[in-house]
């Protein structure tokens, strides 16, 4: 009688610890953020419209390229503090300036890789705008308590720097040629 050996229980693998990153819930996103995120995809869809709708196509794409990537970047670089208002003229000027810079960088990347097309450029800008619009603002990770900060670091400079004339009146510290005596 040959009996099979009893099966050993398999060892459990350690649980994989992933960093905690939560995407914002769609219910907590404002309509402006969702509209900003969707604007690029609307412009991308508008670029595929037929020739008969050229004025609409140009208007939608130009409005997106002129304002939306910069408005999404402005949201991250200049967040509005609670209880304060953002100056509208300042926000519009910065959004247009940021948009022109972002559009130029994306166009140059596609141009220098010799792969520039309208669909690729607007698609890349739509993706970038969506990511910037949906990126959570004001979320910071806590630093580890075991890591000393600059205030906790000992002042090593005071320990290693010799003090001129320490231990004497300074009369015999220099040799005749101006160097410090050993």
C-alpha cells in the first residue's frame, strides 16, 4: 500500500504594501475641474469634424489651446487659499501665458521628433490638461518622525573650526612669512 505523502500547507506570501494614493472621488470634484478635464477631449473630438464645420472646429480648438492647459497648471501652481478670492484678470493672464508655454513645449517635442500632427498634439495636451485638472491639490505626506530635520542636526561647524588665538594671546601664532605656526 502506497499512500501519498500528506500535503504541506503552502506558506503565505507577505502582503504587498503599496503606497496609499487615492484618486479623488468624482462626487467631490467641482464642475469647473471636471469641465477643465473634459475640455481637451472635446477639442480633440472637434478636430475630427468634417470640413463643413471648420469654423466650429477652429473655435473650439483655439479656445482650448489658448486657455485650458494653462488654467489646469495654474490650479496647481497658484492654489486659492481658503477664505480668499483670486483676482480674475490675474488668473486669465496667467492661464493664457501658461497655455502658450505648455503648447509651445508640446509642439516642439513633436516637431523635433518629426511626428507632429494636430491629433497627436491636441491629444497630448488633452491628456496633460486632464491630469493637471484632476491632480489633488494640498495633499502632503507626513515626514517620518525618525528622520532628523535641520533644527535637530548638531552644529558640526563650531566643533571643527579653529578659533583664532584660542589658548594664547595670539602673539606667537604666526610665523614671519605670515603663515600660521604649527
